[in-house]
């Protein structure tokens, strides 16, 4: 008697499991697939025959506006055109922290130190940007002094293009993006508190809801002006450029005003037209608290102003 009861329970359990499995499979089939872009094929080698040919195909567009702020705390520079053949192209954007004092002086010190270092640097391409960032951090720390650390600061993104290889480095929440075949890819990781909250949630010491909704989730966790940098985003290999690619370095005043779909639309133009269109579009929106906004657009192809 007990044997039959046990057997019946086992059979019922198996049938229940089969039914659940079939239902789950059906739900999976009925659930629409979420469209996604294929992972970007950055590659580890340049495309044969894709050399920049004396850099004649490189063009640069620039946006640099004050917005609704009382002062301009963004700073940027692009290396002189006469240095292209021998040294390549260097560009940097620094966003002084508006909530702290002297953000403009910090961003200017960082950009100036990096450009001065680039003008005299003689090192391997892969070591160029780490060396320049170290120089910028020392300059900022010296400017602020021990008592001024963490009372002022700046984010920083920089790109170095040598032949078809684009190296980049970043600190803070400014962005470096690549437009390729109509898709905009963010290359660098932002150093903001939200990422630490997500890590805490993954490790079971926090929640995903807190990571999304925390009022200070967007706060910086690494920036120039804090003394020793906590995080630096540095890729293991460069991005090998392809014809038609565009790199954009931008402060948060740009990407907070222009969502990705608008940026793609604007960046489809040549770099000079894209830069002007970005500035015009932000002015048209006329946000009451529009931050300073700065962008450098580097294109491989015809159009735009040479550096």
C-alpha cells in the first residue's frame, strides 16, 4: 500500500516538473527578443591598407560653450597640426567640478600639463597617456596643495591617435565614445558611486534598487584633485580606427543634454558640421541649468578642419 502511494507521489512530481518545463519553454518562445547591437569588433590588428596616409584623412571638430553657468570650468586642447606627422594627434577634455571652488583652474592646469608633456614626450605609444595623466595629476596636486585636496577637482578624458591606433584614458564621468557604422559605443567606464553600489548589490551587501535610486549615485569616486587617483580607465589595447569612424570626447554637459540617438544623428555629418549642430541643438533646448559643454570630435574621413 505504502509503495503505491510513494510511486503515485513520484509520478505526480515528475508530471508537474514536465508541465512546468513546457510552460517555461513556451514563455521563452512567446517572449519577444530584445534587439541589441553585436559586440564591437575592435580587433587586435590594423586593417591592411588602412594607414592614415600622412594623417590627411584626420579631421577635428570642436564645441566649447559656457551654457547657463556663471563661468566656464571646462577646458580642452588638441595638439598642433604641425606635430601630426612626427607625433600623432593628441586631444584632451577636462571638466572642472562646478560644485567645488576653482574648478576652472584645476581643469586648465591638467590640460596644460598634459599638452606640455605631449610636446616633449618621447615614449612608446601605449605609455604616452598614462605618463601624461600622471603629469596632470601632479600638477593639480601641486596647485591645490595638501589642504586644498578634495576641495576642487576635474574629470579628464584624453585620446592619442598614432597611425590607425587610438589610445585613450579617463578619470571621472566625462565620456569617450566611438561612432561606427551608425552605432555609438561608449569606450570608457565612468567613475561614479553607482558602480560601487551595483558591486555592493552583487556581493549581497546592498540592493539593485538602491544602486538605481540612490540620490548620490552619480557622485564621482575618482577625479583629479583628490590626491592619489582611486580609479583610472585604461584599455588593454588601442582601438584600431576604420574609415568613417568618429571619436568624441565630451563633458557631461553634452551627453546630459543630448541622448545617444540625437548624438548619432548629429555625428553622421562631417566633424565641423556635427560640432556646430551639437552646439545649436543644445542652445535650442535652452535648459535652465545647462552645464558647461565641451566636445572634441575626431573623424577619419573627409570634411572638418585640420587640427
